[in-house]
C-alpha cells in the first residue's frame, strides 16, 4: 500500500513531499538507510565512483570490491573470511542456500514460522510470514520451526513463561520425523523483523547451532536488518557467542543502495569451489556499490555507530516505556539498539490480542502528524510497529518521533472512545 503523497527529496532523518511537507522517517527508508538519507559522504562517493568505474563484467575485479571483501571479513570473527558481493537480500539468501545445498549434498531447509528471507524462489520457499499461497509449489524440502516468542509463548513452563528448550526439542522431533535424511541448513534471522520484532532469548541460538551440528547442517544467519551496528553491536549474533557457518548481509550494507554480501569460511568456500559452485549475476561485484559499502564501513567505524546505537536505543526504549505508562493499549516493547518493536493490543475480555485495525489507524495518524512509522503489514501482526531510525538520528529527532507517536495513539483511542462510548 502506497502513501498518498509523492516524495520529492530526503535528507538526514527526514523525507519531503512534493508539496513541501516534512516527514520524520522512523524506518530508515526500507530499513536500509542507516546513515540517513543523502549522507554527504555517500553522495560524494557515488559522484566520484560513477564518473570513473561503475559497472564491470562480473568476472572482473576492481579495487573497491577487493577492499570491501577484505574489510568486511575484518569486522567478523573467524572463520568468516570469504565474501561474495551481490545486490539484494533475497539474492544473498539464494546464494547462501545454493552454497549450503551444494556443500552438504543435501536439500532440506529449516526456517522460523514467521520468517522473511525474500521473494525469489529459494528465499521465498524459506519465508513463512507472507506470500506463500496462490503461487504453486515451493522448493521441496522446506520446513518451519516455531518462533521462540517470549511475549506470546507457544510452549510454556509451569510459571507461564516460554520454555524455549522444550519447544526447540519438540520442533526437531517433528523435523526428524518428516526429513528424508537430507537436512542441509537452517536459515534464520537473529531478530525476526517482519515476523513482529521477535528476539529469541539468550541461549537459543547456541542450542539451535548444536541441533544443526548434530545433523550435519549448516547454520545461516540472515542479518539484512540487524547487521552493521543496528542492534548496538556490529552483528546481532555477537550477543549469543556463536558464529554462523554462513552470514548474509544486505539492506544496511549499502545504506540505501542495492548491495548485499554472503560471507563464509575458507573451508566452505573451498568445498563449494571444488564442487563447481555457480552464482553468477549481472551485478555481482559491481564497483559503484562496493565503493559505497567501503564508505559505510568508514563512517560506522569512525563515528562509533555501534556505541551510538546502544545509547540511542536506550533513549528510544525509555521513551517508549513512558508512552506505555500512558496508553494501556501498548502491550509490549521489544528489540535491541535502534531496532524496536511496539505491539498494540486490545482486550476482548478474555485475552489480549494484536489489533490490525488499531495499528493501521495509529499509522495513518502518525503520517498525518509528520511521522512515517513502519507497521508489520501482515495479517495478525498489523498492531506491531517496527521502529528503525537512522543510526545518525539525534535525540531531538527521536524525541519528536516519540511525541508524535504518543499523540497519535491518544488521538486514535480518543476517537474510538467517542464512537463506541466510554467503555471502549
């Protein structure tokens, strides 16, 4: 669904409509513009690079590509040291899945039941949050495992809290029963984004990695939205003390331009090479976007944007918690760093549940007041806001966004009470 206004330009944390209206962007574009819009160093890089070397035959190397591959590996723990540069998140997940299948000689893939990994064939086959119905068969051998959701637990302990270990055990009991003995990989997000900003509890990914190793599977982490300082560390998986077999990056790497990467170990890369791995596209290893990626790393490192994301994330969370004290419809606040989720709920007298209608109303009111909020536009998750301001945002800009959100919720709830009476 498109917004009703044409966007003419963008700068920093704001976009500007054709009629001059200024809108605070709390979504970093498509969750990508981590340095804000039209960052001067990104603009300068594009202007310089497009005038010298923008595109090459995919089998040719350029200095920006070699440099970006080397520098990306330097930001990661061993053994992630081999990089393939691509364009989109779906493409990087396609390449990762293709590599995993070739290296293991197997084809079955596991993903979370509310995952989003892209809209191309293998990535879409591993996507369960939307887009599965009506398009015919998906790739064979794809299985879903439960989302370890602490707010809405599926398997509970005696005290009602999430029993994620038992849930994970049960999930793999079912996988083992269904598998034909060809389990290749598990592709998951460290924090589910389109799935409702769900952060699996500490310890979960270490246990998931162990389940994969027991079955000879590779663990692939999709950090399209969580990578490169967004969550307060360079990579979200750092919290869990694990290293994936394959890491995919996209969105944040290009800071708004189409750039993605697959990173893996020398051992896996060599095995893939020996088996004739092929993933060849028109824009693989393009020098223009690779130069932008190098500038992104320059700014992230120089300005310590991982630390900034932690600090601003605390500021944002505190503001959201304050909003929750004034509005009982705010059921949960979650996320990490500058990736936050706010879930609006309604009480039907028996249970609290997410309200798609309420989320849509608040979203519209926010836009009217000058704030673009990214709602999770999936049935049953439309009451969950996905908040991801640029890492360059200021406290003043975050305060403005919080104030608008606060007013929007109040306006919507006031209107609903007027329509349905004081008991609404």
